[in-house]
């Protein structure tokens, strides 16, 4: 996995949260308007289309190889709770 910066990407936010930064494979497509925050992993040849929000601030989000997240989708995860201290990650593809 490699990390992308927002330097050469129009209107995309890729931001660390609580010391965890998104990990985006170099072959993944990220469309303008996307916000990718926290403990996110995006696999090879995945595509994240226009204006998606992928927010992993309380747990992790994994988007697997060749997975397609369509325009305007919001992906989040479940935080830890007393009965399930690890919470629930969101794993797609």
C-alpha cells in the first residue's frame, strides 16, 4: 500500500485522524470531491467515485481490491462498546 497526498488531486481530502492515516493503493481511483479520513485501507484497482465520504474515525474501514464505491456514498464504522470492546470494522469487497 502507498499513501497518496492531496497535492496533485483536485478537491480530495485524505486526512489522518488520531494518528491513523488512510492507506490507498497506487492503482486505486479516487474521484474529485471525496473525503477519506482515518484508518481507511483501499485496495488495488478499487474506485471511489464522486463525493464519497469514507470515515474511519472510531474503527477501521477496508475497501477491497476491485471494489467500486458509487457516487455520494457514505461509509462509516461502529465504535467500541462495553459488550464489544473492539467495535465493528466495515469491510467491503
